[in-house]
C-alpha cells in the first residue's frame, strides 16, 4: 500500500505540488502455502533418495542444451528424470524425451516460474521408483525462480559472463544463492 499526499511547494505559482510517498512493508508471507507444499515435495524426494536440481537462467542461456548433454552422459549410469517448465511450448520437453529420459512438461502460461504444486503434480506421473536424480528445468527467468521453493535440494544458476561482470540489481536473489550479499 502506498500513501501519497500532495502539498503545495513553497513559492510556486498556482500551487505546484510534490508527492510525498510512504512505502509500507508487507509482513505476510505470500509464499506460505507454496513453502508448505515444497516441504512436502522435499520430504517425498529425500525419502526416496532422489537428489533434485532446479535449473534457472535467462531465456536462451543454454539450460536445455546443458541438460540434454548431461542426460546423454548420465542416462546409462544413473536413473534421471526431468520436469520441464515453459510458458507456452513443449519444444524443450521433446528434446529431453529424445534422450530416453522420462520428462513431464508443465506450461505455466502467463506465470514466469514453476510453483511447488505444479512440481507435486508432475511427481505423481513420473516413475519415481527408477529415479535417483531429478532435474527441474524452470521457466527462463532469473528473478522469480530464485526465491520460489519447489522442494529441490539445490538451485543451479546459469549466467552469462556479461551478467556476472555487471550484475543488475534485479538479479540479487539469484546471485545471493552463490555469492555473499552484494552492495546495492
């Protein structure tokens, strides 16, 4: 909630105004339900001995390419599966499926990230009895997925050299996963 009050500026003809803006901090945890479901996902996955990695990056940075190459190396050595997040298409899921690894596609439509309930529903259709390593390829975005818990053991952040040399402040949560707090 923002409270703005107008007041006349001294000496201005006709009452030129300036805005006083007061920002109110929100105390409610709007992700409380998501965090509860994520804790359940984590317990389920740990209980089955499944290590889970949540891959996040900007669109087009190479998540799917890295994942396909990784799966081709690991698929005969360890049981892998993938939950694939995308706003609209299943193109990446088709690339993953071509490796022979089980994959579930989640289309988020207008949402810029996966949530724990979507992951929980995907877990219900994966052959978890054959999975030791689960990859979640999140929607291409570095802001929202950085703070959204899905129940993963680790987040893996892919960034370009350009982003690392001059990180935008909006990426502070993604960078904070691996670096000490950055000065603002």
